[in-house]
């Protein structure tokens, strides 16, 4: 797995998952 591929493809997916989790956590508070 190249760093380029990771940054362009995997990172956005991870960020999206984190954003979803943060939104859910924020809604609970």
C-alpha cells in the first residue's frame, strides 16, 4: 500500500467515520 493511495483513498474514509462518530456523540450530550 503506497502512502499516496492511503492519503487519497483511505484517509477520507477514516475522517468520514470519525465525523460520524463525533456527530453521534455530540447529539447525545
